[in-house]
């Protein structure tokens, strides 16, 4: 069993009057506070690395072999991700060139993680 926890940070675009770079920086700081020390941070970014499902499965397996205990997949809000957070990520991952709402991106990501784990455990789900 692989435990998965979904953590959401508060939407700072509402009620604070933050916009642009100030909004991204504030959201980035809130996300950084929510991350466990030493975890592998993966930022979803349309310009990031694209994997096939088997490639993503191999990447997850490699993280496990390297001793990675926790992976945080970071999905940004409507304005994107703070550039500093993105630069510090261990991986920038693309779910494709299309733009998705953060809710859809989360759903697609969860499905791909499940698919990748199924592949690595030889469970026929991924076919």
C-alpha cells in the first residue's frame, strides 16, 4: 500500500488583493511551508518533462531505489507556480501541453501515479 495525502493551501488570490508576481511568491511560500523536509518536490509544469506511463513508473521506481521516502507533487493555481519553487524542484513534470484546471490536473496525476504503481507491481490495470 502506498499512502497518499492531499494537502491544499489556501487560495491567496481571493480577499488579499495579491496579483502577479506577489501572488505567486505568496503562494510559493505557503506551499513551501506545507512541504515535508527532505521530500522530493515535483512541480507540474506544461513545459516540464513528459513521460509515457511506463517511463513514469520507472522514474517512481528509481526514486524508491534511491531512498526517496516522500514525493510531493505540486499543482499550482490559475496563475501558475512561483518561479523559485519551480527552480528548486527535483523535477518539473508535464501532463501534456494542454492547460488543465488544478482539479483536473490533480485527478490526472492521481490516475497516473496509480497506473505507474500498477505497472511496477505487474497489475494489469495499465493496459
